[in-house]
């Protein structure tokens, strides 16, 4: 029996090593900026996504009346987005987290002070999360959290907003905090907020940023940036943010075969690896990207 023991322990150690060095992740998708990408319920019905991020609450802060913009899906000015409530419930019943993204590339937003951040947090809590308001834009559904897709304005007071939002988690249902920084480290807009350690999921945009993205067969820049993010940010999980089609971004598209054969094996060993984020549902519909890579994520 002596000869059996080393073989057994070798197999056991190899199995254990594979478990701790590589683990499955999920896919997060942005939905809301193209009326031709299907409904929210249909998006969740694909079975491809673990997170659906509603884009965007594009106007808020500095005394502005907050306004959601879901492109061709619904008209918030006539309370036309309250019908999404049933879809949100449908998604959540499947275990999918539905998160409101604030900001975006073309919004009108910034926080003028810590008090302004507190007021915005109160607004978000009462109108989209677990609070109460007579004018909830998405109806009575309670979203799972708030995504910081800050790409303009100023870098000030996003840490305050994170703290105030996190404080509402004490009221029963956890408020998940997520962010979509650019891959150059640290992010110019939310770098300070991320240092609070309050963020659960950070989907870093590895596109439109040539110094830290994939480039025709070379993963070295991406891998270096990934290691910096996963070693420096106190977040629960880090996601690789990607365009779902070549025309979904100016640069940084990774063909599915390159993603599964080269990129994912290089980054999945991180204990903070959470999966991938895709921009966006509309482009994913065009290419079938998420379906092609799901089993490898």
C-alpha cells in the first residue's frame, strides 16, 4: 500500500491547487442605452448574466433635479419607466442583482459638497433602494445597489456618497456598491472613493485606454494593470470590463477565442477575480459574446 499513498496525495494536491488558483466568475451587463436591445426581463431571461446594470441616472447633484435616462426604453418625464418594476422583480427572482448606474459618459453631474453627497444618497435610497417616495421612477421595485460610472464632473465627494449609501445597508437589505473605473491606475474620478473599501464589485474598463488594454495578441499591458488593480483596491471582487463588439468602444475589443485561451487564464488565478463586465446588452446581442465565453468565465 505504500506505493499508493504518494499517488493519492499527488492527485489530491493537484485538485486542491486547481480549486484555489482558478474559480468561476459571473458576467455583468450594462442595459438601458439602446431601445433595440430587448426588455429587461428578456435580458435576465437569457441566463447569461449575474448582474444587470441600469444605465444611467445621468443628471444629479449640485441641486439639479435627478433624472434617469434609459434611452428608447421608456420616458421618465411621463412616469413611463415605472413599468420596469415587474421586470426588476423577475430578474431578482432569478438571483440576478439589478443595479442603478449613476453618471455615464454624457451626463450632467457632480457633487458640490459632502452635504450634497448626503442629499444624493438620501434621494437614491428613497427613490430606487429601500426607502419610500411618492415618485419612484422605476416603481416599487427595490434595486440591489448603485454603480459609480463617473467619467466627468469632479473627483470630489464620491467617497462621501459611498459612505452615506453604505450606511443604509444597516436598515436591513444590503446596498451593493459597484464602480466602473478606467484601467489606468488610480482612476482619476473615483480613485479616492475606491480606497474607502466599501465597494463590493469593481468592473474596470479595459477599453478606450491603450496603455492598459489588450492589443492584438499581447496581454502584457492588460495583465500588469490587472495585477495593480487586484493588489491595490480593497474591493470584494474585480471584473474585467470589455466591449461586447468591436464597435462598442474605440479600442480594446478582445476576440472571444483570445479571451478564453489567453486573457482569462492569466487573470483567473487572482482571489479577487469576479468575472467580466460587458458594454453593452445591445452589442452583446449583435455578437453573442457572453454566450460564447460564459462557460470559460
